[in-house]
C-alpha cells in the first residue's frame, strides 16, 4: 500500500517543485523534508499542513483523500 509520504513526494515531483522550495516556504529543514519523503521520519500534523498548503499549494485533504481511497481499494480487493 502506498504511504502518505509517497503521495506527497510523487505529487511534488510531478509539479516540478524542489525540496529546497518546500523548505524555504515552510521553514522546515531541507534534510527533514528529505527524511519525511523517504519515510525515515514520521511527519507531524503541522508539517503535513505546511507542506500541503505553503509548499504545494493544495488543501491537505487532497492527499488524505487519495490515501484513504487507496486504502479502501486494497480492503475491497482483499475482502
């Protein structure tokens, strides 16, 4: 199952947005952004909101809805 951080990373890359840009506009350290996107550290709720709204210009529900839809598809296929 695809992880939330993977949705964020894939979306960022698809829009041509750099981790450096995300770091600059959110105030989150660039290394932490990298660690979040690679699943090495857990993303805090406030970081998730900042990354979505300031870094990527989307409502956080954009990713949470994708994540939940994927989870539901997996559950339906295994039931």
